[in-house]
C-alpha cells in the first residue's frame, strides 16, 4: 500500500497533477483511489466527474472521492466531545467553560487525515493519491497529529488515564461516563500515533511538492521544505508545472520576445531550486480537464517511471554525535544535527525549555525532546552547515555526574 500526497501553493496545479498521477497509475493496472482534503474540492472539476464522500469508479480500477469533514465532525468527534463535556460537568466545570475546553482547533483537518489513513489501510486500493490543500493548510494538517497529541497529553495525561479507578471519582460517581471518555481518548491517541507513523514512513507515504517556475512560488516551496523537515516529514519529489518551451531562433516579433524572456526566467528559477528530485510538466494550450487530457500530461511527466515509487530513505529527524572527549569526561562535546533544507532563509530561533529544544523557522515551531545525554548538558552554540542545523552541547557540571 502506498499513499502519495500532493500539495503546493494555491493555483499551481496540484489538483490537476494529483488527478493525472492517479489516472496514470490506474492505467498501469493498479487499483487506485484519489481523494481530496482541499476545502475547495476542485478534484471533481479536474476529472470532469461528480464526486461525493463515497468512492466513485470512473474507470476500471480508478476511484475518486471528496472527504467531507462536516460528516466526520458531526459523527465520531461529536460523540467524543459529548463524553468530554459529561466528564467535565461531573467534575464541577461550568457548562459554558466545558464547551470551550472541548473545542479542538483543526479537528476537521485531523479527521480528514484519519480518513485518509482509514482508506489507505482498508486494503481496497494499492495506491491512495491525496490532493491536499494549499501549503499553509497542508503544513497545519501534517503537523496536527503531533500537536494534538501534545494537547491531549496535557489535558488528560496517559499515566492518569491508565489509573481509571483513581480518577473515576472526578465524575462524582459517573463511572460509566468516565469509562466511555477514557476509551474514546485512548482511541484518539491510538489514531494519532498511527497517523504519525504513516506520515513518517517513506515506504508507505510520499509527499510531492508542486510549484510553478516563479520566484515567489519557489520561495514558498523552500519554506515548505524547511517546515516539513522540522516536522520530521520528507519530500521525495517536486514537480514544476506550466513550464514554457523555448521558442525557435527563427521566431520573431513581440510574442516571440515575451516567450523567450519567460522561458529564460523560468529556467533561471528552476536552476536555483535545490532539494528533492525535480520533474517538469509542460504548459498546455488547453486546460487539462477529463481523464484523457490528464493521462496525456502524466505520460509526458513520468514516461516509464512509477509515480508511486518510494524515494530514497531520508535522514532521521536528528542525529547526535560526539565531537570531543570520551566516556563521562567533563571535556566532552556533543552536536545535535538536524537536516533543515532552506533554513538559511530564516529567521531561525532556538530556545532550551527544560528537557526540550524549541526550534523555530519563520512561522513554524517544533519542540524536540532531547536524548538523555543532552538533558545533562547546556547549549553552548549553534550554526548552519549547508542544510544542517548543528546545535552544540557541553556537560552541565550541576547535573552531568548524576
């Protein structure tokens, strides 16, 4: 089973390329589902088909659907929310405050991701292609499992959920309500863990960034690569869409001059892009709508290559290496090395918060739990080496020997 996620800045053609990729995979003989988590739901327009929340077979082995988050929110989440309100009310929390405490930001996006995981693990399809929203929404979407896990742990810590008998008294005798709430919370925690594992497993999931060869779009693409790396998610391919051909030297006139200038500018932007492997899709004269037009694009884009093939295994979220000393020597020095492509565009922020390291690149923040050896050290420096953030740690005399 493979999951291929497509995202990019709004208007770059990610929906078209996601649909084209899915159609191409289906024509190769695999059973494929393409789904949209984009609130705009333009996938049906690209396929020239009426889509609903239930998969529709457009061609033999080729299915498509929209994920309707309203139905998901009104279903599973509403039930959990009701359990939480009952629990909080039983503990003496005001009803209005209880309502506010059970509002989970981004829950609709989280449920959409959960639905992607459900259909991917159902065994009904060999490949699930996902048309995600624009990059800003996708970054929030892909970062939700970890963020909401932290929220859940702060609100109802796992070690306290495990000791059900001690906490049942909070609900003033309403043990059945507490048991249902705990079961629901444990189910949510399990789902979040499964989502994080699916997104971070390159053998199951690929993330593809779509862009157009324009400097503003390329700059956002670099920021997206950095943000995804900060979340421990790796992009294994980029697609530059709407690439113009160079005009023949014999062509003259204003149109030829414009085409030549645009071609030169696009090639300059593409030459500056660094990172995952890059494919290019030519600018078509007519808007590609419908499966035949989409297959034509995919054919020129992939040739005989497999669009669902996993890229090379990426580096881990971070590595710790010793750069001086040995054993428990106070002269020891360690470096935490984290791949952050594009981090030089910054701004980059670092802060030590207890046993965690807070890393910020632009608007994206991530808390990294430090390994045991680094918890007994102090941060003494940091630098960027190419695409790597290197944070230097030396032993803290107050706690090193413990």
